[in-house]
C-alpha cells in the first residue's frame, strides 16, 4: 500500500496571534476538502487553541513543536501529551535539531518523549539528521542510524504505526542550502534500510520518512518524487500561505 504524503509546517517561534489565525485560515482555504495529501501546521504553544478553532472541520491537522516526557506534576513550563491532545493536536514534533543542538536534548530524553507521546495517542514526527562536520566526515549514515535506534528503543508495533521520521540535515535548516535529490534519497534509503534490518520489512516499508531543510515551493517537487521521500517538514516557507500551499500542490503531483 503506498504511503500517503504528509506536508507539515513548523512555524517555530514566529507569528503574532492575529498572524497565526490568518495564516491558518489561508491554509484551510487553500487545502479545501482535498485530503489526498495529509497537511499539518505546528504553531507555537500559546496559539494552539485559537489555531485549532480555525482548523476545525477541515482536513488540516494541528501539531505541536515539542512535548514533555512527563504526564503531570511539578514540571514548571512543561506541556504534557494529554494537554496537547486536549488542545486538538494530532501531531507533535520531537527531537528537532534546534532542540538537540541548541537546547541540549539527549537521545535518552528524546526516547522518553517519544514513548510518552505515543502512549498517550499522539502521532510523533521524530527528527533526525547530521551536522555539516558529520557529513564532511562521511558519518551521515552512522549518525542517523544511531539517532533512530536510540529514539525508538522499546517501541511496540502499535507505536510504530503512529510514528513518522523526518530527515533534516542540520546544515540545511534555515541556511538556504538544501540536500540534492541524490543526497536526500541516499539518506532516506539508508534510514529505511536500518529500519528493515532492525524492525523488519513491514515496518520499514510502511513508515513515512519526511525531508526537511530549506524546503520551498521551488525545490519541493524535486524532492517529493523520490521513492523514499514521503513528504516534507517545512520551516520558513510554512510562514507564507502561498509558498506552503505551493508545496502541498507539489506533493499532490
């Protein structure tokens, strides 16, 4: 069975409340009732509820950019998986490179978050990817293999059904640089081969793997036609409805 394409927008720490609602409304209007491609937007935490109201009744799903590994308690500033579900979230991004490399999240912490989010019923978009130094040292395959296995240790087959991977080469995020189609396909194929070796063909063949890293409406088509690229996680281009919808349109083709 072919894997459905997913186009997810990571708004990061951007937009005012008014901008968030306007952007979400424009995405809803542009997508209409067409659900051939799964579409999600991931606004900042304070805008989850108002954006959820805008998305209501549309095929556009709501996602969060992060989550706590804890269910509740004395964890000041944290947001639990159950809270995200109650806000209307379907997806949550975990392990983004900005959280790994700027905020110091470890593989063990990411694994804990993945388990907690999946146990609660969220769909996880798990980010993996190498730095420029690691790529230049030909360590890409080793790095992404380590990140996948570390983050997914202990997952059951039931968990895997709600997991999506996002390969985001750190050197391509927000830099304007983008992996060539050959580089993207090589990395995605290596990730799928890792999954096939450690988890079997059924999971490896069914699991969606997104590409992220300076994706635009201009370069999306060249990435989305690749056999192991099942969608894109979009950063800056998701902040403008026209560019984001252009990427969605490319995924439909």
